[in-house]
C-alpha cells in the first residue's frame, strides 16, 4: 500500500507524520529529500489531494489499510 511509508503493514500515525513532514502545498517542490513516496497522486507535489488518498487508507496501528 503506497500510504504505508514505513512498510509495517498498516497505515497509522507514524505514516501520517511522514506525510505531514512532506506536505508542501500544490504545485510546489517536495519539502525535503525522501518525499517522493508521499506524492500519492504522482503529480510532483504533496498537497490536499495526497492527504485525501492517505485518509482513504488510514486505519490505525496493527490493522490492515482500508485501501487494499
């Protein structure tokens, strides 16, 4: 699942922290190196559209993501 940034099998607050650190708004370059994975809609930025995709997967720790 693309939103499982730490590859531990769930989408939780640890993954959200990564998305939040990378969040930079529409049509802006990535906030830092390592943010390409947070670009969930593959449009070269991390913005509300990516957050929406993330939210669709979020299900908490030790639970399967909602967007399998």
